[in-house]
C-alpha cells in the first residue's frame, strides 16, 4: 500500500482549531465521498477520458484521508494514480489542485452546507456566496485587468476545431488576455494552450488559466495540464454564475448540449432588460467548415428566443485575429462601463441575474418532464427552461447521478410546444451526428426523448 | 470643510454586498464611535502624547464616514489632522492603518459582536477568534520564521532607557529578528527604530514592525512611525493573548503598571504546569542604572509568586548583544519544540492559557475592590488577580472609561493580605517616583489606594 | 513606407556616448548587413522555413537603421514583416530578440572585431570572449542551478520524432530542467515546447528556453516562438563552445550533418584526457523506430573514433522518462564535481578545449579538400577533422556563403582513408534518404562528393 | 590570527579568467594598498571618526588578500575589526561594500589605469568613464525616477544642524525622493536617516541611499550605516562629476571647505552659458540660527562670482517642508527638459562640463601657490580656481597625502587679488570658528596661509 502525505498549501495552511475540527468531522459525510472523487479526478489531470467509470475503475483501492496536525491538516493519499507523480514527488500543480478541492468542497462546503441545501435561498445571498468562494480562491485578485475571456465549447471536438481553439487562444494571449474555461479537454484546453504560447511571446509571465468545475462533472472533465487556478463550485448554476461574473468577454466554440446550456443561460440573462446597458462581448466562432454548425445554432436561437437574442452575440467564422480584435474593442467598453458604474473590475456585481437562473435544477424524470417549453412565457423564462432541459441531457450523458437514473428508468422525456420541440430535436440530432455528445469511440445512445 | 476620500486597500477592497451592508449598518453604532476615535489616533501617528483629551481636543470637527461603492467601501475623512498628509496626500502608511482599523473594529467587530459580549464565552473559541483576527490581518503569513520578538516596556521612559531599547532593537535587527510591540512611543518605539537600522545594514528588506493595540488605549499610544503592520484587538486580554501566541521570544524593558500587568500575565501562564515543557525565552533588560528597578521587580515576583516564577525569566543589565545572543539560543529551542510538537511556527497553539486569563476584566470600583489578593489560592491564580489589579490602574491612568470613573468616584481601592499589599504598594510607589505612570510634564495623582 | 521606432531594452538602454558612436559607425560596415539579415530572421520568428532566399525574398524593401538619442540608440524598422506585429505593436519577445542581435552583433562585434579576425588568437582568450558574451547576455545569471540541458538534433525531423522531442522536453521540464538549443524548428523547438508544459505543471515560473545561434545560420533557423533568451555567437566554433560550457548535460536527438558535427565536436573534447574526470552526461535518444538511426551513428563512431568514444554517451530508445531520470543522476555528479573543483556552476571553466576546436574553420573547396581524414593522427584530432568536414556540408546546405560557393564551383570534394570515407559516405547517404538534409518539399542535391 | 573568507557578490561573482588574473596581478601594486585602506574604512562603517590615523591605528595587523577560485575571486580578511561582524558573520551590507571597493578600485582601476593617469585625457572620455563606473555599479538602473537628491554639507556639524538635515531628509523621503551623499557622518548621514523614516511611512521599499566616495577621503569619512549603494570614484573631480550627473536636484547644508568646494564646482558649471537652459534645482538650507552662515556664503559668492551666480541657487532657512516642495517643483521641470532633449533620466548627459573642471588638481605647495585667484579671467574660470584652492585645503585637513605635505613643508600658501583674498580669508575664518574644519575634540591648526 502506497501512502503519500501532503503538506497544506496557501490558505489551507492557516486553519483555526475549529476549522480543522469541522473538516475532520466532514470525513464521514457524503461530502467526503465527493471530495474523494474530485481528488481522484484531479490526480488524473491531463488524462483524456470522459467516462468516469473507466477513469475510476483502476483506482478502487485509492483512498484519501485528512490527518490533523496542531498546525493544520495534511492530506494523505493511499494508492494514488502514478500519473500524478514525477519520481515519487507529486506534481506541484496537482498538489495545489488537491488543496483547491479541499478548500472548495470541504471548507466552503461546510461553511455553506452544500449537501443539505446546496446554496442559500435568496438571490443576493447566492451571489455573495459565489463572490466569497471566488475571493477565497484568490481568483479575484488577478482579475481586475479587464482581460479575462471565458471560453466555452465542447470537450469532444475534432482536430480542426481543436487547432482553431488554440489559434484563437494564441491571438488572445498575444493581446495579454487571460483564459477561463470549464477546465477539461477540447475547447476547454485549446484556448489555454494557445494563450500560453501567446503569453510566452509577449513575455507575459503572470498568465492566468482558470478552470471552474463542479463535483458532478469534474470526473468527466478532469482539469487539463495548463490550468493554474482551479475552482470547484457546488453546482452548475453557481458555476455558470461564477463564469459570467468573472468574465469580461465570452467566446463560444462549437460544442454540444453543455455548450448550448451555457449559451441559453447567458442569453437569458443578457435579455433581462435590467442588463440592457451592460456591454458584454459575446463571440461565437469556429474554423472554416463550422458555418453550418453556427447557422443551426443561430436559427435555433432566432426561432426560440427571437431577434433580440441574436443581437447579443456576434458570429465570426475562421478569423482568430478578428475574434481577438473584436474582443479588444468590447473590453474597452466594459472598462468604461464598470468605471462609470463604480462597479468592480474583478467581479461583475451590476449584472442582474434572476433567481430562476440561480436556483439549482435537479434533473429527474419528473422535473425534466415537467419543464414548461412553450411560448406562453417571457423569452427570458423560456431561455431558462430550455437551459434546464439541456442541463438535464448533460447530466444524463456524463454525470454519475444522471447516468444512474437513465439506467434505471430509461431516457428523460421532454415535451412541449410542437414547433419548439421540433427545433430542439433538430439541434440535438445535429449534435449526435457531429459526435459532440461524448468523446469518440462508442456509439451514442440518447438519454432523452423529445416528444 | 476639508473632505478626503480614500480607496479601500488590501482585503477591504474585496467585500461582498452583505459585508458592505453590515459595515454601513455599523455606522450608527457605538462601535462606530470607537472606530472614529481609533481613526483619529491613527491619523496622529507619531505624535508623542498620552493624554487622549489633549490629543483629540483640536479635532472636534473631525468626522469619518463610510461611502458605499458597488465595488466596496470608501472612507471619507472630514477635517482630518494635517499631520497625516504630505502635500494633500495621505501618507500611505496611515492610509493602510486606517483600513486596518476598519478591518479589525468594524468588520471583525461585526463578525464577533465586540460590543455586546466582547468575545466568545469558551476558551478554545477565544483562541480561535484571536487566531482568526491575526490571520485576517495577514500577521501570520510572515510569522513562520521563528524570529518575532515581542518587546514590552513603558511608554514613558527616560532618554538613557530609550536609547538602550534602540540598542537592543539594533542587535535584534542585525540578527534578522522582527519586532512586535504595543505600538506607541517609548519602549514600544525604540526597539523598532533600532531594528530598522539593523535590518538596513543586513539588507533585510522585509523587516516587520508589528503594532498590536486596543481601542481603549490606542488614543493614549498612537502607533509610532515605524509600525508597518497594525492590529487592533478588542480588549486587553485578547491583545495579550495575541502577543504571546505570535511571540517566539519576549523582551521586557523598564516600565510602569502596564508592563507589570504584562509580566504578571506572562508568568501566570508560564507557571501553568501544562506549559512546563514549552521553551519560551523571556528576558528582562535595561541600561546600566536600571539594576534597582529590576531588583524591585524581581523581589516583588519572588515575594508574591515565588522562586518558580523567577525561573521563567532571565535578567540582563546593560548588554544588548548578550540579550540578542541569548534570544538566538532560545529561538533554536522554540523551533525544535514546535517542530517536534507539530505546532505551527506562526502561532503558538500548544501554549495553554486558562480561561481566567482570557476572560475580560472590566475595572470598576466594585470589581477592583473585590479582587482576591492573598495566598489562599494557587500561584497562577494570584498572578491572574494581581494582573487584574494592575490592569485596573492602567485604565485609571490612561483609558477614557477608567479616567471617567476615577473622576466621579475617587481612586480605586485595592485590599488584601497585608504583606502582599505592602509589596504592591512599594512597587507602585517606585513607579510613581520614577515617572513611569504618565508622560512627564504633570504631577501624577494616583488613581488607586492600597489598603 | 512603414516605419517603426523601437526603444532600447535592457543593457542597450544604457550606453556611453562612445559606445553609441561606435554602433553608428558600424552602420556602414559589412557587419551591419549581417545585422540587417539577422534582424529580418528574428522578425520572422516562428516561421518554418530553412531557405533564407525564400524567407528574405518578400522583404527586399525591408531596412533597419540606428537612430541616435542622447540617452542611447533606437532601432528604426522600415517595412518590417507583418508577422512580428500584433495590432501594430511589435511582439515583446521579438523586440527583445532584436536588441539581443544588436547587442551581440554590433556591440560585441565592435568590441571583438568580429569581421576582421572573428575571434582572438589565443585559446584562453577565446574562452574569455565566449564567457564575456554569455555574461553580457545575462545568460550566466540564471545558469547556476545545474539544470541546463542542451538539446541538439535536426531541424528537419518527422512528426513522430518531433513529438518525441516534446515528450523528452516535458519530462525534463517536470524535473525543473531548462532547455538550451540552436533556436530553430524541429528538435530545437520540440524540447522547449514540452518543457514549457512541464514547467507550467510544476509552477516553475522562471523556465529558461535559451537559443544560441550564429549570423550565418539564423536565417535558415529563425528562433522559434518559445525562445526567451537569444544569443548570437559570431561563428559555429564559438557557438559550440558556448553550448558545452553552459550545459550541465546534453541530449542528442536524430538529425543530419549539423547534429553529427555537434556530436563529433563534443566527443573530440570529451576524449581529451584532461577531461577524463569530468562527469558530463550525454544521451542519444529517439522514438521507437529510430533504433537504426542510432545504430548507424554508433557504428560510425566505433569505426572512426573507437570504443573509448562510445563510452562517452548513452543511447536510450523510446523512453523519455528514463532520459530524464538518467540526466538527474548525471547532474548530481556534475554538481559534486564543480563544487569539489571550485568551478562555477554557471560556466564550465574546467572543461579543456584544445585550440583546434576553437579555431574557426572556413569551408572552401580548398580547405575541404585539404582535410586530413585518416588514422594517422590522434582520435581527438580525427574527431576535429571529421567535425570540420560535416561543418562544411552544413554550410553548403544552408549557409549563404557556402551555397554561393557550391553554385559557382560545384560540390565540395572530401578525400581520405578509403575505409574511413566509406563510413562517411554511408552515414551521409542515410541522412539524405531520411530527409535530414533540408526541410522536405524539394529533392536534395548533395553539396559534397566523397572520394 | 583570525581569517575570514568572503564569497564574491553581484557582478564580481562572474569574472573571466583574464579579469581574475588582472585582479591578482594588482595585488602587488600601489593600487592594492589603496584597496586595503578603503576596505579597512568600509569595515569601520558607522564609526564616527575623521582622523584616518586614529581609525587605522588599532588595525596594524589587518590585511586583505585575493584568493583565486576557478569561479572567481574570494576576499580573505586577516584580523578584521570586530565591529563589522555579528556573531562571527560579516554584516551583509559591509560584505556588499567590500566588493564594491574591489569592483571600483581594482577592477575599474585596472580598466582605466587609475594609478598612472587617474583618468583619460579627453573630456568626453572622462564623462564616458564616469558613466561606465556608475553603470557598472548599477547606480543608473534605479536612477530614472527623476527623484535623486544629492545632499552636500559638513561632516562635522552641530546637533541642531544634524537634526535639521534629518528633518529635510524626512520630508524628501515622504515625497519618495532618494538620497545621494558623500557617504560619511554629519550632513552626509542625516538626510539618509531621515529619508529612511519617510520611506518607511510611505511604504517605499526600494529607497536608495547612495554614497559616493574616493580613496583619499573614505578613511576620513567611512560610509554610514544607511548607505545601501557604495561607489568609489578615483578622485575628487570624477566624484563631483558623478554627483552632478546623477543628481536631479541638490541640497547644500552648512559645511566647511569641502562643502564650499562643492558649491564652487557646481556654480562654475551652471554658469557655463551652454547650461543656461538646464533646469537644475539647487537649495542652500539650514536650521534657524544658520542665517549668518548662509549670509556669509552668499556674500562671498556675490563678491567673487557675481549676481549671475547667486541666481543659480535658492536659500531657505528653517523650513524642511518648503525645501521638499520647492524641489518637487524643480524636478517637474527637470523631467520635462530631459524628455524634450531626449536626454536620459538616469544620467545628465547634456550638462556641459568644461575640461578645467574634470582635470584632476593635485594640491602641492607649488600648485596651490600657482593658482590664479583674481578677476582677470571669466567667472567660470575663477570658480574653477577657487574650487581648487578649497580642494587643496580639504586635502591638507583630512587627506593622507595632503597632511604629509603640510607636516613636511608647513601650510600651503594662497595668493591673489587682495580684495578677493580678503573674502576668502573671512570665509575660512568663519569655518574655523564654527568648528567646521574637523570633528570637535582638538584645536584646529590651519593648513593654509592666505596672503
């Protein structure tokens, strides 16, 4: 049995006795299982695999323990994956990530009681909590340069698309922009890799490659090798809020349902009339050959959310430099606006996010079937409900809890207005055809049924 | 009316909306008055004056406000003292200190509800709170070099003594030790000033000059010009605990009742048998000519607390180098002990402090008269009660609340075992004669009556 | 006409009037033409092209001027390549590189009179000059960690080999080693790219990617995008000396004549008995499938320089981790040896290099034909002469002066001992077959004739 | 016999073999004796003593050697003064200073052949050499903030004056200005000490306290404890040029003949019409009570150099804040002017200094007697000659060579125009009366005779 003890890092090396005690109490909890799994995912950083069972199978004997010391708490790893070590020393980046998981899941999890309610009830409180977690992770300190670009897109994209995401990242890096993504492979890795080269050429030494994940997906998307700041938010809604409040601009690459979920979340918020004045650069982009993809998405948005929604983004095909230049201009406006509003540069307080977008949606056969998917509601509400539908499909595809439900009870059923459902079906079909649902290697079996 | 707005610094520039709101709510509270006064004291940094009325008199029109911004909270100063400004710009050190006061008094004050209970009830909780405040003030991060020497001694000492404290500080600085004091003039300033020169000669760029104060005394002892880290603890008991848990060694210079209070507090703790194994270097030292002073103190300790107490300290007269060398040796032992115990280098968790020493003592005519001052108790308890007696006299001398009581009801009366009281009386008399009660310039009128 | 003025950087921003005057005097010289061409190459950093004519063709109107200012000297670019700019701003890395070229070619060129004698006459003086140039380039300051690995290998290698060089670089980077190469594409870029990822994962922020070039080859091998320190040595002999004196270990990947030249240079020196005690880790390595290549090289060495030479290196096939681990062990020995010798960590003073290896060899039809290539000399001398033969072929392949001679007078003829020449011929043939002579895309026409 | 070996620091740890060899060759030279003496002075840093014989007497057995190592050169101290050590470790600042002496005296001394010609012959070359020495000492890198104030004044001043120089330094430090002085006690120490406090209050961590000395005076004025950059120029003329080219403004405190020499040097240069456009803030200042002193100086200037000369400076009595404020305004003009001229911020290239002011003046009975001190020359020439006269008196007072001559041949005789000599006599008399010639403790015996 191999055992490795790790000294605490950063803030985790300064805990009060009460805090240490609470961490240890957590050792028996369900939260701890989550912690163990996230840790295992982090120890597999850089491995390209989105099937958590395949990922975890070789490590059944893996375990993790907290060891109390007068001066703090150590992590003890039992039979950890070899891949995380270099000549018996844990890679420093992985070491940092492990304590980030401990910090976000156990320490913050205890503070905000993740397990029982997953979040405070009130909207302002939720935002304060998101802020508190980002602050605690020191993600705000370096974020006041108005140069953080959140990049969304599929974890399973083809080589041409992947190379394109690197190209875009490179152009952003050349312009001293930092990258924030969901922290897995594909479109979450490419822009970071490209930016790293751009930063190197510009001698930009403090480049940030921020990965924001959540416990239920990190196993499917373990942090790639470039991520130098890892944050684990408790659920997808907090994670999305963290993205949009940290972001000074957003780039969306081709992707599948997850990416669609993100786009719908973003549009639902930007269409809120209280955000009308907010400059918020959003660019959809992909390589030559991706025109069809964006046409499909653009059409879907037009048909479901209307022309107003289309105005919130710009589509640029096959022009990484233009993407970067356009963002530069957008960031200038963001800077001016934040200054004028007295808002922080590091956290977009003034962006209005309705409770609907903050409240966790837990996909079950019942909740999925119950989604109101028709035009008898505001466009923003429709965006919110469509977002949930796609969120459920992501869960059914790659999240442990979702997969379990599908196994037991068959696919989720989604129903609604006929034309609307037609559009949904067309979009989903195209994702399946383009292999955007799962990493290649197996036939995709839909976890949903559009009626 | 002159108005100056100050941008938040450090952690205070990253507050959640809830935190900002709570700070503003505090604006009407009694805590805020305290904040105003501490701020005024800080704005008078470097001024040699221990009479708070004299200090505050010229600034009746001074006021301070919190201005809410989306991104945090600004401080607005109205008619602030000129002495804090250089060509209309607030001195950066003072700017930092002001936000330290805001941080410790309002932010932490709200968190721990200073006003209503002044502290948690339970001993471990009090220690955790002290830890939390020091951590929040970033006082722990630089404290793991096992080189922090706490220096105690009178704020009103003569030139020979003052020069000696500088000499000792210089020798400590030459050996890369940092200085922590009560942050006022006299023996609280000299060691810092000397150490600064020592650090300069050794090219030690990150020298720390930590000042720990409390709201009720800061006006009488405004931070001197060298202090580069300011911490305000809510009361004298927390302040003393902060001192002993931060310290790796302690030097005690000649002083008055305040210094005697500190020595008694320290001895009471070190005599706890659970601290028997703790190496804790304590050195009493002064220039040639101070032999009598130390003889008096040493005799007092012997007669009241016994020989065991005497073993806890070493007296060195007129040999700054020997003081420094002796501390060096002591620090080696401290380092070894902390390592062996698994205790933190930055905070002495393993030092046992009984509740008695943590519980705030509020000096009133009643509580002072009620102190049990005889040998029908353990030596440690006696130390604790003597500490309280001296604490009350400090209050009567320089703290606003104490002075008010004395004005209204005459001197505090202290009674007890006849021989014991004789020793107390002798010691106090010597302080009066040596002008250690107040800064020179006025005749001292005792605020106590030993019976 | 586009004009861009660049402010001086680093040391170049502090020149005396005499130094500025001398730089300007150089403006008319032949050295300046060299400077112009190197600058153009640097402005094409990252472009994959080894034909200098193709590279330079589009930039006939390019020019460069020195503009004198009281405070130093500015560079003015006229019609520079677009590729070096981001939104009209010169990439900072390229900016640095340009001033490195100015520093090494004009400033040092003037100091050591590159043009007329190319070097001092005496061996110790040559070494002092190499040292002075590296010191002036600040390449020594970061070189005392005993962790600089010089990587040699072909600029034209296949994808499998390229990926392998990245893998090796990654494993070196994970172990905090820095990379130094000849600064072009292929095996000169791969290890840097890999190491950059390794450094990122280990949070190693000050990774060094040192490129050492020379005026006659930089156009054929413009610095890749990762190089963060560029040094231009005046000729190949000084460049090789810079490599071996900076190196703490050397890795040799598959390559062509240039790589063979480097290997022969190194073996010739290590076989000097005065270097017998020097631990100097040398590893030949390539991916699976490269066995044959290394067999060929190893056989060639055995047949020409004998078994003693073979002992100086280790061959590892397809095991990047083993390469890294083996170097780690070797570096330990280097560290010990330098310590014991009182030698510098940053510059290998104690390595004995005979004059023969320092003296510039200028390949002409005459000098090439006159090389003594037989066994009637010491092994070290033979190594030196073989080195020259290969050096001449490199010149004939990619250096302007060499190409011109070949064009005018046909291929160089090399003659010598029959068996020896057989081995040479076999090796060269294999390089041609494996497309190691030039970047792919054209048929290779040999610039030599083995008789 | 106590022996201490010191590792090389900074640039001295990177020497070529040739450079090391030349340093060692110097070991037998007269230069080395100078080096030994300067080293001894530096080892006495902080000691208040201006009689070099008294200073050196206890250290007859002191010696210094250079020990050659492959990697550079070590300094070996034999029987060094205890005062430079802390618990057997050399104070780091002194360690740095020793290598500064080695750098400036031996390394640069060899480069410029100090001993035989003391300087290049040509004016531009002298300036280049001054530049080269400052650059090599890294004194230019931090000097581009247009905030370096050169402070001149007596080494022997009274307590009131000393406190005033500290006050002025404090006000300069509060405004982020750096201090450069002649590096001894008195007016050379006070401003540094004050500025250090000002810098501390403003959290200005990179405060510079530059001391510029020369071999013949360093023993009489060993660097004070605050100096963190030490530079040794070969003679008084280069030292003065270093002062005025580094300075962005100059403050002159009360002093004796040395200070008068400095003032005359400065006025002679500023009166050069080619410097008419140069903004160059010069302030003469002292505490209340120093009015008479400045009146005397001002009158002397008026009578000898005329009204034009008086316009070059401003006299401010007893107002440290006004001194600082006035400099602030002056620095703004300097900044603008340098920018407009394209001149460096770190070195005043455009200030014209005539050869007369650069050429070393070696005071002998003959050269002193031969000085042309009358009005039959330009004002600038007269300034130059008066400067030499005072320079000779400084030598006779405190420099070894000068004292020796006086001992042997009696006082220097100075003759010239009768009225002029009257003014000189009056001024010198006042210096004697005010004890400005030597540190107090002995009666001053004039080394000059005004005829």
